[in-house]
C-alpha cells in the first residue's frame, strides 16, 4: 500500500503541476489559440528540439515572424530574420568544424552578436561559454585554457587581450567600432560574413540538449565555470512567471550584462514570450531611461547598482523621463538595499521584483513589490517547485528567526563546475554560499556570505548587518565591511566608505553610529574612505580587492618609518 500510495501521490502532484503550468502559461499568453498549421509546426518543433533556445527562436518565427526580436545600436531584427540568420551562422560554424559538444566562447557586450552566437551554438548542440567583458588578459587566457573552447566570438575591442590565447582557437569578430558593417580583426571573419555565407534552411536537431557555461562572479576568488543544460519542459519558466508576471509580446530593456546569468535569463525569457529585447552595449543611466521611454519598455532587467546610478542623476534629468508602461523592474546579481527599492518605487511606481539566487542554484526566492514594501530588504519567497532550507554547521535545519546556511533545490540547479567539484549538498539541496534567516512570515533575508562571518573577541559578526546600517546613513553613499586579521581579537571589522556628495564625516562618526544601533563589538575598528568601491560588471563589490587593500595597509603600518 505504501508503494501504491507513493505512486498515487506522485501522480496527483504531476497533475497539479501540469494544471499550474498550463494556467500560468495561458495567463502569460504563451499558450494561446493558433491556426492549425502553426500549431502543428510549433508542436513538431518542440518535440524535435525540446526546451532549447533554438526552439524558442524557431517557434517565435513561426508564430510571430514579423515581430521585432531585438533592437540594438545597429537597428532591429524580426524573429523571422533572427531565426534565418542563426540558421546560416550555425551552418558556417559547422563548416568551420564546430559541432555537438564543442565549446564556443562568447566575449560580447549586449548586442545582436551575443544573441546570434548563442542561438547558432544551441542549434548545433555546442556548449556556449560566456566570458566576462571585464576580464583582464591573464584571466581570459586562464579561463580559455581551462575550458578549452574550439571557437571564440568576441568584440573587436577585446582583441588586444587575446595575445596569450591558443592560436588554435578559431576567432570570430562580433562587433567593431567602425561605421557601417563590422570589419575583420586581422584574419578573423566576422559574424556578418559567416551569416552571409551560410545556408538559411532549418537544421537537424543535435543529439542532445545544448549546454551553457556561465562563470561565477569571482568576487572572492577565481571565477569557475558553472555548467547547466536546458530544462526538460516549461515548468521552470512557469514557476518564475508566477512570481514575476512577464507577458507575451512585451518590450524588455535588458541593461544587465548578457554574459551574467541575470541578463542571460531575460534573453531566454524573451524567446517563449516573443518579446522585444532592447540592448545597449554599455550601461549609461540616462540612456537607459531614454531608451526605455522611447521604446515603451514594460520590463527593465537590471542589477541593483544600475538603479542606484539612475537615481543619482540630477533631479532635472530624472524629471525629463516618464515610464508609464514600465510594469516590471526585475533585479538580481547583487544585494538590493531596502531603501534603494523604496526610493525607486516612490518615483517610478511599485514595479520592483528582486530575485535571489546564484550561478550554481539558479533562482531561490523572489521578492514582489508588496513584499519589498512590507519587509524592505527581504529576498522574498521561493517559486513553485523550489525548496529553500537553512541548516547549521552540523547539518541540522534551523528554526525560523535563526541564522543558517542557505540550501536550495530546483530543476535549474547547475550540473557541477567544469573544472570538477561542486557546491556543498545536504538532503539533495545545494548551498547558495550565503547565510540568512526566515522571518515569521516565511520571507528570506540574506545576512551575508557563509565565508564572510568573522569571529572578533569570541563574538560572531556578519558584515552585512553593519553594511545595511551604514547604508542608511545620509552621509554614506555606499559601504563595504570586511574582516581583517587582529593579533588581540583574532579578527576585526574594517569599513570602506564612499561619502555622499556634499557630506563629510569622520571615522569616529562612523564608529559611533554603529555603536548607537548595534552591539559594540560590531563597530568597525578601522574606517577607510574611498572615492568608489571596486565592483564587477554586475555591481557586486569585489571584496577580494578590498582584502588586498586591507593587507597592504596592515603591512604599511608595520613597516618602520
């Protein structure tokens, strides 16, 4: 009976999940009435290709061939054009020796070249490797050596970084600063030339789903390659649509870098919804507002620091832009301070959705505008099908209100690092790398990285709590807190502070503010003022760089004058 009961429970759950999936996809207008011929073509495409980006662009081309797929600085492309161009590019890639399972490195800013290279690789079943556009030469060389892609698609501006890259890697130029059609970088062909030379006919599906390798942020060490495949169905899409109400045929301003999992997510989400992607190669606060207004964007996909930069624009500049169509400002990639979300919504309406996750676990929780109003700073609740649990160091689940290591499980979790190894695992759930707590309402709050907790004089301190407090101070533009070695206390806190324009405060003022609101041992023993904090392309603060500053200062203090 136990076995039969288990089977029946699984069947009920499967039926419930399918009902949920169909309902959400219909609300999003992804599932909608079709002419019989189009329905047959789309059904056959899905059966042949599965839930792949190749399926997304092909079905959009069948259902909405003249809909605009993307708009970048070189103009626009319809879904029909994008599908045919990427068929041709896949054909040229194949003629160059790129096939199923081969790696294709992509080092491009936000423009059509990134999109076309990704779709062409997917149509071949190749593994796309997304390279950080902020890499220095040695980082690029090391990642290329470790991951071993057969081809590299890159913007010409990054050509000078390729000196140490294996000359056996096929090089393809995606974008140049030259006016008109992109030209070649040396002997490297361009994407446009390969598209012009390739056959536009539909391709035969590869033997398995394509894979994608997105690099970890590398904020505390060298970036690792996190590999994942396309999902088996549309349940993962439906689960997120239930928490963030994307809709079919909308316009998405994708400001987040496409090489990062959050920018990439919006690209992938645009395909089943046949939405228009608005892309700009470089983020500029005012240009983002202008483009969103010009194109009537309903969605802005960004990282929190981008909102911060926009709100720092002069009032007379902000007053020039109205965004009445903007329904969703979807954020992820770094910490969202509660006061930043509130400040944005007070000006542009209650449209902020904040997704918490990591490169390895994909998504964990989503905070809606109502939740961000009610509980500023919350990471929200898990979407359907995602399990979030908090454990102590002994692997025991902690009760609500207590701090624990965050573990996550869903079908989008990564398959392991390309160099071997994975994240810590408990009960089939993967560590997100953070610690946090659940409030009485079941909302998740992030307290910091699980490797950032310091022990100062026997007391446990998480820098995030101090950072959140200082961020609320009117004189503090931004702040980061780290632990440094201390001979007496084991470790001590050091704060790096960027002052807001027009304000002056001292280190003693900073320390006194913390002591007035938190336990005395949480006050930083050192405060250093900087013009800006080191950040990566998604706005995450590079604490490894701050650690180097702290170590250098410590060394200087010990050097006899």
